[in-house]
C-alpha cells in the first residue's frame, strides 16, 4: 500500500497502483498479509512504490515500520535498507492443470481418448453357471462365454414343517408339545358368567359393608340390609379400631 506522505518526487504512478481498488486494512492486518503480498506482486508500479517507501522510511527502526508496503513487511524493508536482504523476486504465476495424456488407440481406426474407458457391467459381475433339469452343472466349452439369458435352476427345497423348525434362542426345544393357554377347550375355561370363578371375583352379597360401598360407588339405592351392616361395622370400628371380628380369648 502506497502511503499518502509526500516524498518530494512525482507521484503520478500512484494512479496505476493495484491497491487503489482494495481496502487499506488488508495491508495492515496480519491475517490478510498473504493477500496483500499477492496483490503487490501483480502491481504494475511495484518498483517505484518500493523506492518511495524505502526513501520515506530511511533511518527508522524496525519497530516503527508497520504493515505491508510494496510487497514487503516492516522487518523485510528494514533488512533491505541495511543491505542484508535483497528484494524478493516476483512470485511466478500459478500453472494451470494440464490435460491428462491421451491414450494410444489399441485398434486400427480407433480415435485417441483422453479418459480411461469405464469397465462394463458385464465384465465386473460373475456369470451364472447353468444347470440342467436334473440339477447337474454344465460348463461352457473352452473359449466360449455362457449366455446371460441362461438362468441357474436349482431344485427348490420343500418348506420345513412345524416340527422340524428349530426353536428360537432362549425358548424350550419341546415348547411345541407343551399345552398352550389358547389351546384350552372352551368348556374348560373359567369365566365369571358361568359361576365357577374364584370367590374373589364375585361381587359381595347384600347385607355386607362391601355391598354398601358398592351401592354408593355405582349410585345404586341402598337396601336396609346393607345399611344395617355398614352401621354395625362402623360401630365395631369405633370400639375396637378394626372392622374384622377378633377371635374369642381362650379361658384363663
């Protein structure tokens, strides 16, 4: 970046400087120094810019030379003034990638190709081996390739029966012979409708405290027997602290 400090000479060359179209912070930020150096390398007035900055910074210490000017950092300009460092050469332009070499034609009359031929699908997949109706394998004659339309025919194994199916991991091998709950005959199943269900599933009969509470829970009218049973159980709870009858004490 060319400073705007008068150097006593003509500065008409600054109108052609490449840095005029860029942000000046690029030349004073370490993170963007490589970009600034690349812009200066392509500048058409690099030499007069370098002469001007060396003339203006003559005698300054190394710590006072800031940023990148004329493609050189402050330490590089200080070393150049002291005569210990020559001006860095202009970087060579980047080479564009060249086209891949052409492959020589393998057959007469074939044009040269710049890309390798992709393998065909038929060359990458194995060919099926034909079988006869009897299950015998037939090999093609030497030097001939089997037709892709020939399909491999094998006898289909019969489906395994239920008894021959191996049990799944973690299950008993004789589980098939065990009776299942779903295989029980309908006449052997116990249902509450039949009346042979366990006593704990039957509703409590009237005349008990449980029946009284059931009437209240369902919003049904309470009969006299259930009301009397609830009154009796409530009185016994107040006297003994329990609704269950205590066994009689043994005689002393």
